[in-house]
C-alpha cells in the first residue's frame, strides 16, 4: 500500500503551526476539503518533503500569503444560481427598500462577484443610493481584486446568461467596459461597497445588517463551527433581517432555527 | 462468463460516469436488491439546474432510497446519494459527506477523481469503485488511488459502452479487478452484500 502524500497527523501539525504563527484558525474547517487543498498545493509547488513545506509555511511570509489564497476556495461567479437572485430581486430587496437605509454584509465575498451582482440588483431597483454593501473576506489578496471590479472577459457570457435567467432585463454589457481580457465594472457599483478583512472563525460582529449573504462558505466548516458562525450572523442581523446561504447549505439543524422563517424555496431565511 | 471476483468487504460503492452512463444506471437500478447494506454514491457529469430529474428517474426504478447528497450528511446503508451538480463530493473520516465548490477538475464539477480519491483515503480496502461510459478521462487518477489503498476497481467493458473513451483510459492506466458488461453489473453489486 502506498502512503498518502500528506497524512492526517501532518495536516493537524500544519494547521496548528498556522494558528500559532500566523493567527489563522483552520482547525474547525471540514477536514476532507482542507486536506485536499493542502495536498494539492504541496504537489503544485513541488515540495520535496513535508518538513520543507512546513518550514516554508511557518517562516516565509510571502509564501504564507500564497498558502492562504490557495487553501481557501475562491471560486465564485456573478448571479450564480439565477433563481436565488430572482428571489432577492422580487421577494427580499423590495421589502428592504421600504427602509430609509440598507446595510448588507457579503461574508466571504472572495473576488467580489456576488457584491457586484447585488449592486446591479440594487441599482435596477433604485435602491443603490441608500445602500451600503460591506464585503468581507479572510483573505486580503482577494479583496484587492474585488476592489478593482475587474473580471475575466471570457466569463462574462456566462454571467450575462445568469443575469438574464435571474430576471434581468437590461443590456448586461452596459455595466462594464471591456479592456483587453478584462471587464471593468462601473464605478457607480463599487462606490457603495466597503471592503475589509474579516475572519468568520475569530472575529466578532461589527454592525447590524438587514441582509447577510454568506454563500458556499459554510460548506468548508465543520458542524460546530457552522453553528458558531450562525450565532455570529444572528448577532449581526436586525429583527426581520434576511440571511442568505448557498444552495446546499441550511440553517435547519441549528438550535435557533425556529426563530427564522424560510423565504419560499430559496436558501433565504428571515429573522422573526 | 468466468467466475466474477468480488472483494471481501464493501463499506461503500461509488459509481462514476459521464456521457452514456445514464443508460447503464437505468439498467442497473431495477435489479438492485433491497438488502444492500452499504451506501452507494453516484458521481455523474451533467448540466446544473435539473438535479431532481436524475434523482426522480432513479428513484422510480428502485426500492432503495435515492437522494441528492446534502453537506455533512451521514451516509446510511442501502441509501443512494447523488453528487449535486456543480459541487465536488468529498468523504470525511466520520463517513459524512462534504461538498466543495473549488475549481473544476478535468473540466468537471462534480469530478469523479475527487470523490474516488477522497473515498479511497477513508474506506481504503473496503471501497468498491465503478467507472462507466464517458468521453473524458475523469476517474482514472481516482482509480489509481483506489488501487493503491487496496480498494476494488470495476470498469465497464469499453466495447459495450456508448462512450468507450473513459473506461478505456482506465483500463490503459489502472489495473481493474474486473471489467464488466453493463448487464452484469447489478448482479455484481448484489454479490457485494455480506
């Protein structure tokens, strides 16, 4: 039997180092996923031994930046799950539109595709002027990308289809200008965004919101950590505020789930 | 047909397939015995958006419980879990399911390689993996891991597969324990019952 590239014990060692030296706690991340990410990075970067890998992560700040970027999943798209955005457009945002001011938190925003999608919806509903989108991520380098609002042009065809399927009726290309291989999104969209690092594992609530989006982030956490994060969201959500999760995530087994009501069939819950 | 080899113990069966595999699944499912005492996980390439279609289609042909996999869900014996479109399916040490939305592997999400590899680490020599018809090479790397950790590898006979490329790649690069025609697969799976 051939042994694994990196075994479970070594993963624990690495993650303990990362917590001790860099202050990032991945110990409650779901194991299979984080192990796969770490093994992938080890192979990708051609390390010859676990000892060398471990030493580099501990002592090389520049490499740790890469480690952080590579072991967290930063795959995202605009208007992903069009029916979800349709529900935001038709069921959620019109309700929030009755408030004088709308505060939204996109937790785990990665490179910003969701925040920009949301800004487009708000703009079309004439709500962007009185909205603020707080977009946070654990990872500073993806936030730098998010701030720029530039996405690879070859993805835009798919995003445009998603937009149309979510009920968008405008010309999607009116929101960006193509610049070589990138699409730069209109600055009026990002003018209402605030980008900041925030670690869902260790950082606290920093404001009260009427809508929190955290989609496809919790799948990487174990059950206990998921419940801690739900508590954090609960502390950060106004009464009658909305919490939106990814299509395979659920509030159902959390102790306070009864204090929330599901909005139709989408993964959106309203705090009662 | 010669006496078919079966593994000593099966704690989980994972079936991977791409183009042309639906026909095989529809052929297998009606003949599966209700006594199946291990979970079955299906990883097939398909477009996102019509998830319940495959679930309903298979459920209508078997007495086993068929469902789309939920994240952190424990895998129960005699249940069939389908990897949701657009997520990789991983297996945790405690035999629960984790979903993952990371980069596509072999242009695929779910990727068969990802699930085979993850399951190989957890189930080791108590794992059975089957690779069916398909037109890319997803699954081959995963089967290598299954082989290395002592698991049992079954590949569809490329001569009778609608898309022979995927099973042929597996045969070229991995040593399957058995190569089966689609009409022998249900019988093979029923023999895994202990």
